[in-house]
C-alpha cells in the first residue's frame, strides 16, 4: 500500500462544499418536518379535558408553526436542488448528490406537512368564528 493510495482514500472523508450544503439542506428540511408535524398535531384542536382553565391541550392554531414548516421545507428543496444541479459526478463521488436528493425529499415532506397544518388551522379558525 503506497502513500498516494492512502491520500486518495482520505478524500472520501473530506467535507466538501457539496456535502456541506447537502447536510444543511437536509437539516433544514428535517426542521420543517418536525415543526410541521407539531403544527399539524396542534392544529387538531383537541377538546378540553374539563380541568384547569378549560382550554385543553390544543389551544394554539399552529399557524405560525405551519408557516415556518412550509418555509423551511421550501428552503430545503431549493438548497437540495442546487446541490443536485451543481454536482459534478454521480452518486458516490463525494459531491453531495445523494444528500441533495434526500434534502429535496425531506423538504417536500416538511412543506406538505406545513401546508396541511396551515389549511387545518384556517378551517379551525373559520369554524370557531375568529376568521383570520
């Protein structure tokens, strides 16, 4: 095993710009999924348990969280798409192509969850008569 062979293997573990942007995009999309899931659960508006103030556990409309989820999901999709478009090689070349594809998928899920939560929060607001 020569020194040049060992140096060539070191590039596999190097953090290039493609990999870094793909990781940031995937994490941004994952934040969108988490916030969107929480907003969707919160927008369900669970009924009161009859204890305390009578407001129940689903007091918030989840509107702010759903907007954050949509925006984070769209940012994840955009950054992932940027990585996919600018990747020089195919999968396994270290340019972040796989991470970009994953980031686009996770960002799409986050945007969809946020959109569903936003739609549900609007319906809940219209039913309760607060109308935003």
